[in-house]
C-alpha cells in the first residue's frame, strides 16, 4: 500500500512497488487524461508534473514518488500557469487528433513555470514530446500566447 499526493489529494493505492505511475494513475485511480504512448519515456504522452518538473510517468515507479506532489492534466487548469496554457491551446487550435496534447500541455506548463518568458530556443529544447500530427508550430505559437497572457 502506498500513499501518493495527486492533484493535492492524498491517495492510497494497493499496487506493487515497481508499478509505473502511469498505470497507477490510469488503472488504479481512473485518471485517464495521462496517456500511454511508447512505454519507454520517448514520446511524452504520459507526461505529468512531479514537484513541478515535467516527468514521463511510464518510467517512474509508484514507490519512487514518495511524498512528491504529482499533478496531472485533470488538475492543470486550476493552476494559474496551466490555465493560461490551456487557454492558449484552445485559442491556437493546437490539437488535431489530441492524443499527445495532455503531455504537451504538462510540458509547456513546466516550461513556463521555470522560464516565464522562454526564447524560441528554450521552447525547442523543452518541448521534446512527440506529436504524430505535427502540431509543433501551433504548440510554439500557443506557448508565446501563454507567456504574454501572464
């Protein structure tokens, strides 16, 4: 049994210690906004924030989370920066199929929290999540809008 903090709430989960956080969120807690993409931390569809850092949850064991704060896409709109990111995503009509977008929003939120006015180079180096639809230009435009809205 583990107790983890997810979106500001302590959650008790009865899973094996090495269970990936992704599966705890999706299967045990029913929070399906965080997506499974590749399972090897390459695509970023499973990105969540752990203590504010964009983290690929498919490679994080529930045991390693400890007392860290986990934030998922389900709660990101309540965060002032996350809310700006979501609004910019909508304004710029970023998603096409939408599958990768929860991870993209999480990565963008982490970037803007760490670097409120990122350069184009900052955006390119931080936004490493993959998008099969190729929405990278719209993502970059939304990031510019989200920072200027702050």
